[in-house]
C-alpha cells in the first residue's frame, strides 16, 4: 500500500519518523498492536484535541536509545509541556500515533479488514522495524518501538502559547516497569473473564489485545502473548 500524502523523513539527527496529515480533531497514542474499540467515541487512549494540519512525529533519544516520542504541529519550534493527558499502557513494546477520528472511521467501514491488517501487515511492520509509517484505509499511522518492552508511560500535552499543538510520551518514566509488575485490571461488569484473557473496560484483552466478542466467536480460550 502506498503512503500517499505522507512524507517519510529519515533523519537520524532529528529522529523524525513521519509527518502525518491530521484531518480529524483528535490525535491518539496507543499500543501499536491493540485494535481500536470501534464503539469508543471517546478514545480509550491518551489523546489531544488539535486543529487539522500536518503533525511531525519524532523519536526522542536518550542514553539507551529511544527515550520517548513527540507529535507536534509542523512549524512549532519550541512547544512547552502542559498537563498530563493520560498514560499509555504498552504490552507489545511498540506504540502508534494517528488521527483517531480517521482511523476509527476506517476501522468501522471494514472491521474484518482492520482485524486482518492488524494481524498481518501491522504486526509484521511493528516487529521488524524500529519505526515507520503504516497505512490502513488511507489513514497514516506512525509506529515505533519503545525499547523497554511493557510499561505504562505518561503522556503530556504540548502547548504553543495556550494552544494545544501535540503531545509527548516519555518511555523512561515507566510507571509500572517489568512484566511481573502488578497492573490494575479493570473489567466491565458485562465482560467477565473468558478463558485466560483479562479484559479492559472496553472489552479488549490486556495481554493479547483481542476483543472479547471476537475471542468468544472463534473460541480462543488460551491467551497467547508473543
Ligand atoms: Zn488474551
């Protein structure tokens, strides 16, 4: 699939990953492998409401490689950090950034294709590339490895004056480090455990990322984390 409308910037000094055209009003930062919940009008991921335009995704580097990621409106030279907008929980050592409204519309338009794409094209790219840009249904999705596996990372809004122009996520401020850390599990009252999976409030397994309804439909009781 071609990446029309996306300029790929390979620049090792600035570590820019991509410039994303944002047409909707919300940008999200998510686990790269976990699908959007198609009924979630409010994103279950940290997000900021921004003006449409071009937004540059860049990797922030630290002593041990990638230390975080930033998405900021093109042309804003020195954004300042505002308040924390949420925390992104990462189970697959990679995050993705995209136009939420555009991806949600594309996923809703063909949920089966979105399923297949997540398992196939998305999974391959997320595992094989340090960073890059994926396309689904004409929507550009920037992805990159967090470098530290699982964790929960704070996301801060970025401001230019009093306007929100993006957000920044710091991988080094891992709140719950390590695979053995106790992560609070939230379960919907109407979504009790199924097999070995544990579900978040939107009905997605926190370990394998699949939706409960889908897992029950295909009778997949074993949670196979990679
Ligand atoms: Zn599972």
